[in-house]
């Protein structure tokens, strides 16, 4: 590493506590200061470049330093950087809200803004609970899928089921119930899981406010995937037992699963939908929760009725964030991104087949612009994911496995040549473990 890199890394560790990290790891795995990003690449201070194969935590869907988004952001800076949304509004948020209602499932008509995915989930949970309360019911439970992940604030963590994040805080979490997730992407698995879902709903429906799930793709849960049929069946059951269906599209939304949103593949409308990550193309923190007019109306009334939804964030509806979100939607529209992604997805699927030749690969799967590989034969303490990360980085590819799961969620602008390098390096990294 250059002197500049070493100096930055040293100063970083003096004060910065990094997320999802055992800080002691940095004694053996040095931090890599990044100087700039452009397209699918991250550049360090030593002149090395790395393909960002996970879109920097699944957010930079159009790569880094996108010219069009840059331009729109710079234009907005010169006119309005921020204004309180409680008693004011502005053009970027009005435009964005209309567009979000137009591209999301029919019936979602109201948009409430926050600043990150976990907060959007908190909004959905609180709205769902207060909806029932405004109607004279107290429903203290939320239902979620086993192996699911919805964020790391208290409410979002409560409805999650990934022990690595949740177990430490189990004594301070909300009351929740879990239903089995479909075992795989088959329709039989979807039907079996739906039968078990109805058992839970039948027993506890009068105490459950909402059922939250990640449509088709459980990202932090090892990139587990399941069939759209489950969403159709869950929608019917939630309607039958008067429980809200909350679709957490924070990671699966904006084209990642092969359609604009995961629920599109089941042709359903949830009662709530949460969005973030790709919403701003990875530029700025913004999230939102969409819901129906029927739910909105239960909060509408005179001041003394105490029906209002009293939830706020300082940077709610920030104009800069809304401007880059509008720019992101512009790119979807003018560049026919969804159809282009389908061609790249098919190409990645063909490339994925070669991994099955490796003796230490147990399973491969793909969904839209997501593909994953399970490595077998290693104990957690061997940390094979870290070995894959280290190997790939030396050859110019940034991978960040989830335990023994190596996955790809690249920016949509990735070229076929860059796909080749990304997957070839991953193949050699996994092969080297043998």
C-alpha cells in the first residue's frame, strides 16, 4: 500500500467504528482507502481498480459517478438543498411521489418518506399497528418469514430472523411470530409454506397487525429465493384474515429481481411497500413507505381525535435525495433497463453453470440480476468467505460473501466483458479453496 493509503487507514481506525464488522479483523485485513469510483469500478490510491460486484451494498445500480445523476444533483444544489417537510413542500418530492405511485402496484396511492431502509420498515410497522388501533383494535404482534431480514433498528430487527444480528438483542425486541419460508424456488415449496402460514394466521390473526416479507429474495438470509406463487397465496390469506401484507422491497426493488419490483411477478398489491437502496442509485440516503388510501383515511381527522401519524425524520423528503431519485427513474425510462437486464441475467445464468463443476459447490441459483453460489464442506470458523474476498480482491474484483455464500449483485451498467472477469475470478477463488 502507498504511504497515502497507509496514513488514511491508520487515521480511520483511530476514530471510526465500521458497520457489520469485528474491528479486530483489521489487524490482519487492512482497510483499503478508495480514492474514487467510476462506472462499475472502485479505485484505490495505489492505482488498482476493483469491479464492484455487489453495487456497494446493493445500492449503486447505475454504477459510480454516473454523469446524468451527477448533473441533476449539481443542478439541485444551486437551488434548494433542504427544507422541513412538515409545513413546506418542493418540486422534486411532488414529482417523485407521483412517479412512484405510477410505477408501483395499483392501489398504492400515498407515500411517506424516511431516510434509510430500516426506518421505512419502522414506518410500515407503526402505521400498521396504529391503523388497527385507530379502528379500536389492539394487535401487538407482527408476523414475518423465517430467515428474513428487515434492518437493524429495534422494530426492523424484531421482525428479522437472522441470528447473527438478532440474538444479542432478543430481550429488548418487539413481540413477533415467524412462518416458514418456502424451501426453494419450486411451486410445491410455495404451496407447502402457504399451508403453514395459514395455520399461524388462523390461530393468531386477531392479534397480528401485519405480515412482512421480502418478495422472492431474502438477501441477508444467504440470498435465499422462492417462487412468486407464494406471494399470491400470502396475499389471499392476509386478505382473508384481515392482516396487512407488508412488502419489503428495499433490496429487491428497482429491477433487481428481473421486474421493477418483486411483487410484480405475482401481480399483487401489498398494503404497504417499503423502498430504499436503488431508489437514489446509491447516491444519497432516502427511503419511503407506500400505502393505500383506505389505510391513509383511518389517520385522517380533527386534531383532538389523535389519529395523526406522529412520526418524523429531520431529513424527510430532502430535495437533493429526491432529485437523484428522479434522475434514477429517468434512466430506467429512457434506457429500457429492465429489458437490458434480462439479457445480462440470461448471460450470467449461463456463466453460473460452470461453478457446478467444482466439488466444493453445493448449489447455485439466480433471480434477475442476482446470482448465488453455496460453498460446502467448510465450518463457519474457517471463514471461507473471507478467503474468497481476499483472493478476488488481488485480481481486481470486490466480492463480499455472506458466510459460505458467494453472490453477485452488480451494477446494471456492467458490460459482458466485465461479467466474464467478475465470474471467472470468483470461480478461481472458490476453486483455490480445494
